[in-house]
C-alpha cells in the first residue's frame, strides 16, 4: 500500500500512520535471529527502526553494512515507557529495500582518522566523519548560528552586503596575504571586508556581512584557519560605548535566539551541557590592566621576561587570563603601534586607540573591533606612517573626504564563536572542511 515519504524530524505528525523514510544506516544490531534494529539517519534526525522475522532473514539483511542507503516502510509508534529508543518514536518496518550498499568499513575509517595526530590525515576523512553525531551537531549549530546572526541584524535594521573576496589591496598584516595572478595585474584574497563595509554606510546605512576571510597563517593552531567565516559589522554615528553595546547585543542576542529554538537548544545542550547566555554587561579591562594582570599572575613572555606595556598579548597568555577569569572580557584601548592604521587615538589617552577585542573562555579573542579614523588629514597622516599608497586606496580616502562621519565596527570569527558555544577544542572542528597550513582537502 502507498505510504507517504517523510523526513525523520516530522515523525511526531505521523503517529500510528504508515510512512516511508529513506536514509543511511547509522547503527544496526541483531537481537537474536528474528529481530534487527536499525537506527536510520536522514540528516534531519535519527529513527530507531525494528525489523522482525522474515524481514531480517533476507540476504540483504544479513549482509547489511553501516552507511548503506535504505528505504524503510512501516508504522510510526510512540515509544512505550521503559523501552529505550533514541527520540520518542520508532518505526515498525513491514517492508524495506536497500538503495545502495556501503563497503562496511566506515567505523574503521573513523577510528583510524580519530587516533591520528597529524591533522591533514585526520581531516582527510572529514567527508565521512561529518556523519557522526558530534560532528553533525556542530555543523547544525553553525547553520542555526548564521541564521541567528541574520535575524539579529535584520531586527535592528542593518542590511546584509556581499562584498567581493578578490581584491587589489590588503589591509590586515601584510605578511599573511594569499596573492594570485589576475589578468595582467595581481590580486589577493580578502582578509576582511571592513573597508568595503565602511564605504557602504553612506549609501545604505548600517551594514553587515557574513563572508569568507583568508589569512596565510604559518602555523596550525587550535584557533587559526587559512579560510574562515567572518561576520563583520559597520555602523555610522556611534561612539565607542555604542560599539561595545553593539557587540554585546550581537553576541547575546544570537545566543538567546539559539537557546530559545528547541532544536538548536538541544544540540547545544548535547555538545556543551549547561551553557547559558553570558551575564551582561561584559567585564571590561583596558590593555594596560591586562599587562598588569599577567605580571601579577607571573605569566611570562615567550622569552621568559615580564610582559611590558606595548607588547602584543599572544594566544596562550590571553587564553590563560580569560580561562582564569572565566567570563567574557572586553579588552579595550590597545596601544596605537600594535593596532591597525585606521584606528583613532582615544581622547583621554593618545597613546591608545578606541579599540576592543572580545575574549571568551576556552578560545580567547573571538571579536576584534574599533572606531575608525574619519578625518581626512588624520587619515592621510596614518597612511604615511603605515607606508600605504594613497593612490591604491583612493576610494577609501574618499570616505573621509566626501562627508566624513564618525563610525566603527567589528569582526567576529564564526568558527571561534562556535568553538566557544559548542565547547570544541579547535576551530578546525567548527567548519565543514577546514583550511589550514598545508591542507586544502577535501
Ligand atoms: O581581529 P581581526 O584581524 O580584525 C579584522 O579583520 C577587522 N578588520 C574586523 C573589523 O573590525 N571589521 O579579525 C577579526 C576576528 C578575530 O577576532 C577572530 O575571531 C577572527 O576574526 N579571526 C580568525 N578566525 C579564524 N582563523 C583565523 N586565522 C583568524 N584571524 C582572525
Ligand atoms: Mg584581532
């Protein structure tokens, strides 16, 4: 008899009805020779399915392998209390077919990859590993997070922009650029969409983008990718205080949204039990006080000396401080020389800039942001100091000429945000196919 083809996440609408589900054999087990259990996975959810008697005596049943594709027909039953099945429903199968048989070594592939310490070997099998419970849960939270960012910025009236990734000039850190041939000139892959976003504000109002950024990092670390997804935001006529609020609202608004939705809430609970929206307002700490904190806690620089005012705070002391304090921290007012050319000096202390990083436990920096210089003369002068050619960035200079305006914004690394909320050790596990030094596969 005909049965409706449904997705597993809709089974609760089909209680006691006959349906058809299709998917992959996620787990399977014989109980005696007359009962076979298949946990079917179709991407939306898993469904425990029960095959009895002649249904599990066939050649197909006896030779079935994990990750084979099957089509099951049967009746959806609510699981009776005391019986254990993943989810609240199970399928009592009355007919089934194999669509495609897998080789049956998928567990071996997964085990082999998971014990290897070389990331390029580990991640070479990621196209199969993402079918696992944990890996797929992280990727689902990623999808929900992207939606949550968009819902948040839409709700406050910011427009989404899709700036190009191929560009002519560089902005953050000249040494980490991917260059490529581009007709008779060269081009490079975008490291940040910030300058393009700034140019949009006078035309479109406040804007944001979720775009790939590329950084030719030299080392494989737990928080650096060579290609990452970058949420960037730019707003006009704001103060530095407004910028901090904007970051806090974006981060907390997104997490609130994720924890309100029953599906993403369950996934986050599975990956990071007990995770809640952080308390607001976030703790604030000036760069200067972070240097003091490190010295008071006897955290040393790589060369064994004390940290000094003006030093860049590297990844591991930064994370140590954040893990010790164990809550999000706005680290503000970095000295001019260690920050980007476009960051303006603070009014109350010209040694420092109106800049901010958001640090979170387990990861460290997830957001970098600042106010932007808006005065034309000031911009020309920092161009000189940074040895930037005004002719190359003529269009960016025009911003402070044709109607300069106070503005600021920030960039959030999506994989780092995910490593935080899903409690992953490495950003490599927070994207589909991580790009890291030496690796571009699958
Ligand atoms: O601090 P960054 O370099 O700042 C900018 O690019 C600014 N233009 C952003 C802006 O104001 N619009 O990068 C911003 C964030 C970092 O805080 C970090 O979360 C992430 O991007 N990030 C990386 N994530 C993964 N792999 C890398 N190699 C990353 N580099 C930066
Ligand atoms: Mg930064």
